[in-house]
C-alpha cells in the first residue's frame, strides 16, 4: 500500500495537542502537520497560535527543539490522513462538528480526550470510518505562548472505541504510523479497560492535585495527601469490582503519579487560568455510575463540589472563552 501523505490534523492547541503536533512536525519528513484551533479562539489561545505562526513551537523537557507546524483556525478545505482530537471531553461534539469536515476515505480519527464514553459524542461520519481511543501517558504544560514543557518521552495507549466492534486492524494501522516517528505505543484490544485505567488515575490525581495545589508525585510524598489518595482509590475500587473489571485502582494511581511526578495536572492548570475543568466528564461520570449501583462515593463527591466551587471562584473565569474548542483536554 502506498504511503498516505495527506495532511495530519491535531484539533486542540492546548498543552497535549501542541506537544503532539510539534513531535509529529519534527518527525514527519513532509512537514504536513496542522495544529487546529477554533475559528474564534479565546485571547489566550489566539496569542499561543500567533506565536506558533510567527516563531514556531519551542519544546522543553524530554528533548529541546523548535518546529513550526501549520496553524489553522477552523476547518480548512483539505482532507486529512489522520485527525487527532485533543480537546476537552466536554468539547468533543463541538470540535468534531467543525473538523470532521476534513475527514475522507481512509482517514483515521483518534480521540485523546480524558473521561469516559467520550467517543459517543463523535458524529456518524467519524464513527463510520472507524475511531481509535487513544490516551496520552505523558504530561505537558504550556508555560507561555509558543512554549510547551514535556514531562517524559511521548507515550500513548491505543485501543478500539469502547463498546464498539473490535477493530484491531485500525489500531494496528495507527501504531504503524506513530511508532516510526519515535512515539512509544501500547496497543490494547479492550477499549473499555484502557479508557477506565486512564480515567481512574485522572479521577484521583487531577482533582486532588488541583484542590491541594500539588504536583502528581507530591500527592504520594505528602502524608496528608497520600491518605486522601488511598480513600479515593478505595471508593473507585468498589465501583471497578462491581463492573467486573480486574483492575487495581491504587496501583494504577500510584504508577501514574510516579511516572508523571513533576507534572502539574491539567485540572490544576485549568483552575489557574479560570477555565472550565473536566471534573464533570471525569469524576462526574464515575459518580453517576456509583449512584446507579448504590456505592458510597462520599470522598469523590466532596472533591467534585470543591472543584466546582473553585471554578466559580476563579477571578479570571471567562464564561465565553472556556467553552471554545481551543481548550484542550490535557491528559494528566
């Protein structure tokens, strides 16, 4: 089969999207990567895109380099070989409505956003072509317009869309595209388990780190925080057991926190910037499942409402800008 040299689109120019687009631009010889944001970006994101257009993306951390992917605001009249959605879980439907226009025959649609059941928000045109549920296992943080810090090597998990037909061939095709570009790839056949593993870690690390203003590794190193990690993991374990899944929640959380120890998680970053967090799509959906099963979830509910109160109390909260597609769903 001839190599597909059509453009690659990363929809969502936040930390994870910028990191991914920069890595792809650096390693694809054709230099055909587009970092796509909303047609009407917030002032903060507009400044970020302007900086990338004028001077490129500066990446620091695992490696130090600068590249200049193409920037687009809204969909363009091109057909992509791959569309990577890195927007927040709550913005998937909106982003897909805009950027699915750039999908065509053979396009692989990939969803990197946090949360449970996020692929269900994609339009039929994307799901009919096939969807890969992807999870980024590497932390990232934008420190100023055009600059992103990367915490560790770029590492992703790929799986079929949860509760959809097992399309191992689509996952394999995406792995074969990413691995030669220097991305560590873990292929999973069970999309639900892969999604849950990531969501379980997010549901403990992200809101707790945001509420306590602690980096991921500090949640394990700070005795008072470690007690809360254990309590949150215990509640989630009861839900996991009820779902019939063989997962050790506390071990998943500890392993993720250690692997991304220096990272300031995306929920904390959102609160710092006055943005809408992913607490509804992460913790909120676990609460719904726990309530349906009659499982006590008091620690998570307390943390859930604490994050909501911090959102409302942010002095820089922008009720318009935080709803736009340019706000990406940083994975850790």
